[in-house]
């Protein structure tokens, strides 16, 4: 297990970057600041090492950044309408940080915390953090664990476990921005993407809150059931794409059950790198870095619009307030457990 200093936070706390790896040369960087993925390095079809996720050189980049590069997002990811939830008749007002909505639990999300390291191995690391009662305006003292593990099959598995002492919302995701051409290789419009979803959750307007409908993707730009280039329909004359400035929508996955299964595949012909996504969650937020603009990243890279694709596995956006969606509400003592896997190969 390699570990290096990742700099100090604004208030002087030292942060570490850890590197887990396998026998094939796959190497993943994760930091205890926000339980964040900082790098995923793989060898492409020509044997060239590529870092396939966007990120920063040190902790201050992540602390100052607004893109959530690689972050563990919680206790609720995505948007909550009007920054308000109601549990057992009690209304909880949340921080408004996105068009009057709460996005990614706002400024006190677990992505802003320094997590404890419970254990480390060559290919595995376990982080833990406490989110105190009402610290993020959500009820309950919540203990959360995230386990990152690299297998010899080039799988990066992310396992979440959380429990609260009060009824609360728990809905986690990882917000890695993937570019299989390399983090500094430009846009991903030529990446080939396939997603096992015949429905999606259209949004009301540019605030990106779902209407509550689970709509068919038939004859829409959101039909990725057959593999196609990400850029094929991204500029279509479509109100939903205009609202999101591109793809920033939840797709309702065609899952056979509640176990981990393959839900998406992404491929870059230039490098031959392929990524499969597997999860036990019901939805995936497809986001094409629509609001990244001149972001200064690691190794002097500058990231712009469409420079990556995010496949954020999760419960549907605003599901806590929407009766038509499965709700990520857990009783006191009830365990939240979920697994998402990013599996890489060369073809």
C-alpha cells in the first residue's frame, strides 16, 4: 500500500492520498478527504498508461472545486426539490445551493469531511465517517463506511454501509468523471455508451427536478439501449437536453432484481479501454460535464464542457419527496448497504 501526503486543508488538517492496486498494473488513488477517487490508472491497447478520471493535484483543489470530482456524495446525492423533506410529520429545511434546491447535501456533505481510515491492504481500503444529527440538516447521527477494492479482474468495487440512530435519508453515489481516452484528452463525444434502461425520469425545467413520471425513452435522445456515441444526439432539438445543457438525467434501469448486475458499458475506440458498470441500485444519473468550464485540474490539465461522462448509480433524484419513486428512507437502526462496480478491460 503506497500512501503520500496530499497537502493540508484550509484549516491545516493533513490529508493523505492512498493507492490500491492489482497484479495487472491497475492503480487507484483514493484520499481520506471526502473518500474521493483521485485517479484510476490503466494500460490501454498500446500499453500506454492512462489516468481515466478527472481530478486535482492536491486536497485544496478538491476543497475549492465545485464539480465533485471523484467524491463520495451523501448523505443524499442529487437534488431535493425546494431543499425540504418531511419525515413522520416533521419538516426539515435543507441548505439551498442549486436553483433553490438542495444538491448533493450542499456545503456540509460527507464529500467535505475527512474520513477515518479503518483498514488498508494492497488492494483495499475502508473509510468511515460520522455525520452528526442535523449536521447536514438531516436527522440522525449517521455512521457511514465506504470500501474501495481493486480485483485482479480489473474491477473497482465501491461498497457503502451506513446506519443512523434516527429515521433519515441515505442515498450515496460516487461522482467520478470518466474519460477513457485519458483525463486530459478532450471531450468524450466519441465514446460509445450503452445503458440498460428503457425509461427515464424527465425533469420539469432547468432546475432539473423530475416531474414524477417514469417515461419511455423510445424515440428520444435518452435511448442508449443500443450502443451509440455519446455525441450522437446530445445536440438534438429537445427540451430535456436544453434544460440540462446536455445529458444530466436519471435513467430508470431495467434490472432483474435487487442484486448487483451489469447496467452500462462505455468504450473508447482510440485507447481500446472499456468500462462496465454494475450496481444494485435502481437508477443512474447520466451527466456529460455540461457545466465544467476551464476547470484547472491535475498535471496542468484544463477541463471543459463534455470532457467526461459521469454514471452515478443512485436512487432517483428527489425520490424522498416523490411517491412514484422508491424512497431512500431508512428507519433508526436500519442498515443502508449498496455496491457499485466499475470493471475495466481492453478490446
